[in-house]
């Protein structure tokens, strides 16, 4: 695979300081990859590996997932479950679990656990020295020593106005691209949603009448589903079984309604006409779904069990938003043209009341506890607060021009306004007592007409006290930590126009007392070290894990060799020699590849066109080295090519050398070489 050389990001203002990930429940807006992903429940004896570290008993196991896994086998999609697969094979979803027990036999809760999966060299798993070295490298996030699978990460997904999704690792610091990968879509996306267990991303694409299903672990498109005419708003029913998609049909208005898709099999379960116009979707707790019909001024009520429409309810002119309150046991429907909020009882499906505001309503949200409602008015440039129990407005907040998006974190309501670059913050702790707000600039230019699409531009972070905000006008995603006057950093759009953001959680969570779990899709076959680290009480250990060959998967063509840096003097002074060492590994056996005589290296300065060529000498056990003297300050890239193996420059990961003159720079730059194995996109 061709790998491009990224230019260093030399603007410190664009460095993102990622939020601290503390041991807490992830918010509903972040995809969890833990035990709620459908995990088999083995007996206690299935903890196959056990060790004692500093008096603490640590058990480890891999658990198959119970969810249906779609594999394309010829023209017909089948699943590993249908084929009766019980082995832990490549491409299979699984959950790795660690159990901690103290000397008294009690489960140890509240630990901060970190773990990784990394290929064992040859058939030998890591000894104590290698284990310690791997853990130190992974904790420092050295790109020259990336693990095969990081079990502690999270990603920021960016939906762009172009037909693509950017997958960004915000933890990567100065001097290296944060872009992990990009997913090409069939057409621009309008709305997106994560499956309940966080293993799939669904994206509506109205211009081609499809919904894309993306594997959230491999970031591959599983398929494009025929979702009816102009699929737009999407919502997942509470149990996660069905994905509901609003069809804003215009060519065949009689088909305007919803398409229902089985989230596991990706098959269409039903197509239900409801009425004309755009559709918003909400669920109650009685297995009913409510669908607005904007042109008809109605709400259709549908049974999620029978997949059939029960009735239509009149809900004002131009219903544009709706939400359910668990406390009020009612659906609240905001109408844009007449400025009314209609209250529909979830118990008898009748209109039981309403609230009167001014025309221009654009968005409505209910707090997670069901107590308060917020409704934005684009014409009046304000947000109104209403009490669910009394169905009365009690507060008005002045915000930026034409507010159109509302989002929650633990402490604030975020208000995005199309006519202002500032995001308004409404403190939830002071709801009903004050109309004071705070704000921060999410860019330099107001989103304006570029703020298209239904997907939210605001993505709450995992810590509940920060958020990522996409600004299409600036073509950046900003990271804001609550309490600050301005964003702490931003992520570029890599030539695209970001319009929405989403946080995907891939970290380890405590899923039972003393049991810590993380879901993943198993990597390529082989023997893996599983380094484990806990900061308090301090403990570390390396378990091992074997992934079997999956006979259903088409075997990928591997590069003739893998490259891994083992000694790399990444920061040197200009004019001083730097010795670079790397190991070449056979991808089939994962053993060192020794004795190759035509290993050539091309070194170039990132800011210039000059190229320098060297030969790397074999020094035994698959190790190769060459010496390079940087002529001046700058960042240099070294690319390896091997003519006898038909390995071209840029095919293997590059090495990075930073030459810094202490007389002109006091900055100590971190190790940021990029020597992870090439990803097969």
C-alpha cells in the first residue's frame, strides 16, 4: 500500500489536548465498546490465564461476542453464528476481559486499566524485559512502537460535506498527522448514528437513496442499503434491534414515511408510509415510535412490535422537532410556522396540552432526566426553557443569530447558531434561576449556509466536561474544555469540510465488579502479547492471545516484509551523525528477515526537494542500519525500498529524524516517528 509522507503540523495552536479519560460511565452520545456489545457468558473456569502481581490475582480471557457477524461469502451474506463458528478467528468480534481480585478475594473496583495487543516475534511471547519495554513505549505513545491493537483509545469521527468520514486520533501530538484513516462514501452523508453496542455506523445518503453501514472497528463499508427515497433522519429504537429511517420522498409522495432496517442483518424489515414532508423520529417507553410529517402537520404513531401505523395526531403547522420525556410520559412536538409545542401522551396517544411560543422554532431537546425542555427559535435568536411537569415556559436565553442545534454534556446545553461563530453554553446547574450564559468561539467564521445536514456538529467527549465542535466555514473541528474562554485546540479537515462530529469509545470499562472489558474485532491470525498496566496499585504483566485463521475471509496479499524501528536517534543536532536501525520481519512467520543485500534508503527534508540516498547494512537477526548526517535544521523522512523484493519507496512505514540546533531552538520535540505496520485499507 502506498503511504504518503505527511508534512509536520507546526502550528501549536492546532494541537489538541485530549480529555482525561477517567473510570466513569460513557455518556449515551459516545459509542461504548464494552460488555453491552452482546457477550457470551462462560463459566468461571473459563479464565484461562492467571497471574499474581504484588499480591493481586489477575485473570484474563477472550470471550466471543453473541451478535450476528455478517461475512460476504459469494453472492449471499452469511454469518459466523450461522456457520457455527466457535473459535476466536480473524475478523470475529470478541471481548477481552481482565479480572482483579485482592488478597482477601474481593473484586478490585475503580482501577485505571490500560492494555494492548501486539504481535509476538516468532512463536515466542514476551518475557519480563520485552513486556516492560513494550508497556513503556505504548504508554509514551511512540509512533515508532505502536501496538497492533490499542485497547485504550477513542476516535473522533468527522462527517464531511464531501462523501467521506474522517477518523481522527486526537491523542497524537505535535508534528504528526492525527488522521487515522478515511472512509469513502457513495455520496455525501446527511445524518448518522451508532448501533447500540457501538460496532456499526449508519449514514444516510439522500442523493443516492442509500444508507451506508460501516464497521466501526475496521472502518470498512459493509454495504449500502436500499433505504427508500431520500433517506434523511435516522434513529435507533431503544433495544437497538431496528434502525428507523425517515424518507423525505418527493418523486413518490405516497411513499413518504419510514424504512425500518434490522441493525444486525442489514435487511429491510418494513417500509411504512406516514405522510408528506420531512420526518423527525422519537420513541417512548411503550414500544411506540413517533414520526413527524412536516407538510401534513401531523405525527404518526407506529408500533415497534407490529411495525404498523396505529394512528395520526395533528401537531401544529410545520412540525420540525420532537422529543420524549420519561418524567412527563409524553412526546413534545415543536412546530416551526406557528411556534407551538404540542404535548402527546405516550399512555393514550392523545394530545393533552401545549405551549405557545413565537414562530421560528428549529430544535427541541429534553434533558436526560426528563425534567426540562429546551427549544431554539431561529427567528428570535433565543432558546426557551420549559418545565415538563407544568408545561410552562420559565426562562429565555439570548443566543447567537439563528440557533439550530442543541446538545448536552453533563453540565451544559451547547447551542450552535448558524449566524455566529460563538457557541452558547447554558448551565444546567442553574436552570430556572438565571438567564446568564457563557460562550466560546468555535472558529473565526460563522457556519452560515455551510451548516447543512441533520447530524449534530457538537460531540460531547468521554469525560462529560468537554466537546468537539465542527465548523464547516473554518474547515476545522474545535476541542473545547468547559471552563475555558476559548478552545484548547483544533483538528484540521485534511482538505475536507467538516460538518458533524462523533466520539467513538474504544477504551476499557469496568463492566462488573473487578471485571474490565473491551470489545474489538480480532486482527490478523497469529500469536499476540497482551501487555497490561495498572497505575494504582502499580502492576504490569503480559498475557498472550492467539487468533486463528478465518476460512471465510479472503486472504490479503501481504507486503514482502514488515518494517519496525528498534533503535532510532530521532532528535539530533545538525551536522552530527544519526544512526538509524530497523528490523525487517517476514509477514507470514513474523520472524526476522535477515541477509537482504539491497536495502536502500532515501532521505528527504520535509520542507525541500533534496534527496539523499544510502544503503542499509544487515547486522544480523533481521536488523539493518545506516548513518545519516542532517545538514541543517528540519524534519527528515527516511523511506526504505528493496528492489529484489519489489518493495518501493513509501510502501513501508517511513522513519522520521528531527534535527534541532539548540542555539536557535529550546524546544524539545517528542518522539513522533511513524513506524507502525501499514494499514490495509
